[in-house]
C-alpha cells in the first residue's frame, strides 16, 4: 500500500472506538497533528494480534502533536510524537 | 554504568512502592504476581510441546536478550560524536549503521530510529501503550520505564517528570516526547557535554549513561 500522506501534511487521528487490540492510544484519538516522518508499511497489528496475516500492510507515520491540542492546556515549547498507522488517519483540511 | 534512580514518579512524593507494600499496584516494578509466573510457565511448556519453538531456541533467545546492554548504545553515541559522517548515516538509517559498527545482526529486532538531542531540542522516549524500548542497543528496560506512572506522566507533564530526574530545561529548549506506539523503536543521541574534546572514544563511552539515551537526563560535563 502506498503512503497517502507526506511530511508536513495536516492529519487527524480517527476518533473511533474499538474493543479489540489496537496500537492507537486513546489520548490521541480525534487529535490533530502533522506528519513528521513516513516509515515503511507494516502488517496491521490489529490483525496480527488474532493470528491473521495483517494485510493490507499499513504505512506507518510519525505524527507530531502540539501539547495543547492533546491536553487542552499549555506546556512550554513541548511536542508529543507518536507513530500511527495510515488507517487511523484522515486528512485534516 | 547509570546509577539506579529512586523512582520519582508518584504523585505524592513518597518513594517507590516496595514488594511488601500491600497497596502496590500489581504491575509495579518489584512484585511479580504468582499467577503471572504460573501463566508464563504453562504457556512456555505448551508452546514447546506444540513445537512452536524449542527449549534450546528459547534459551538462545534469552541469552541474546541478556547480552544486550547500554554499553552498545554508548559505543554508537561515542562514534556519532566523533565521526560526523557516521552520525549522518546513523540518523538517516540507524540499523545498518549500528550493525556495521557493533558487528551485530539486527535483522530480527524491531525497526529503530535514532533521534538527536541538540542545544535547542531535547527528545525523551516512552511507550504509553506498553514498554517498547530500544532493547537491541540498550538491553532490558529499567523497571520505572515500564511503570504506569512514567508512561502516563511523561506524555501529560513531561517537564515535571524530567525535573524529577534532575533535568531542568529552559523554556527555549523544545521538549519532544517520543511515544513509541508502533513498530518503530527510538534511541536518543544525547548532546555531547562540553569539555570533552580531548577525550578518547573509549573515555566517551564510559561517560554515556543509559538514562541519557532514554532522554530523561542530560549528560553533565565531566569533572576535571
């Protein structure tokens, strides 16, 4: 699967709720960020956890979040980055 | 190498929970629940019985894991400090640069990225979801790294947690909390302390601590 996003793109983490295994932390769901790095594609961990092959592989991105966007309060000059798979990201126009 | 910290991650300022503390959270550093031990043993014996892996293979993997320690990371850092071309290779693509320097095979270990601390930018790593850690170059993570306190607080009040490690950064230094949520592991390339220009690579290795490669501390200038 080719990456849909490039460094600098504004994205939003899907605010979905899942009850099964997943690597998208709750504290970042629904939050806006910017693509910092594009890594390769990896087997989807939500399938791997249940002994399935993890296809299609999901491109992985390092996303940069402003501290205030995440927590709604300020922390001086602080950024949080997290690695999010493509199927959890949508373009933030 | 790195001294063990008292673990400054409780909200109430008291020291780390001890094994005899009945209020200690079950997944705290010192206590392993007896049922976890039984579960591990049952699972291990079943997997061996079903030929998923062999007892000898498991033993080899344990030995490999235990052979990894922060000196490996320190050697990588010392080389990056002394060889700009090596540093560029390391930051661009960490695994091959580390493999060639240390002569180890990282084929079966997770992907790895090295992030560079500078005078204006400080990275610190954590894993809010579990305990992802650059084991290939730092070995087994310290207990506090896996504690719920560190994992929750490093993303929600990073400057306060850093200060508890003795790391007080001015506001004009950007703090970047790197949450290792997926297939990528991160190691920090700490800022080289001043007054180390005349030190040999081996002397530099001895200076570099595990905690500085996690990013919870900044390396001090060596005593002269």
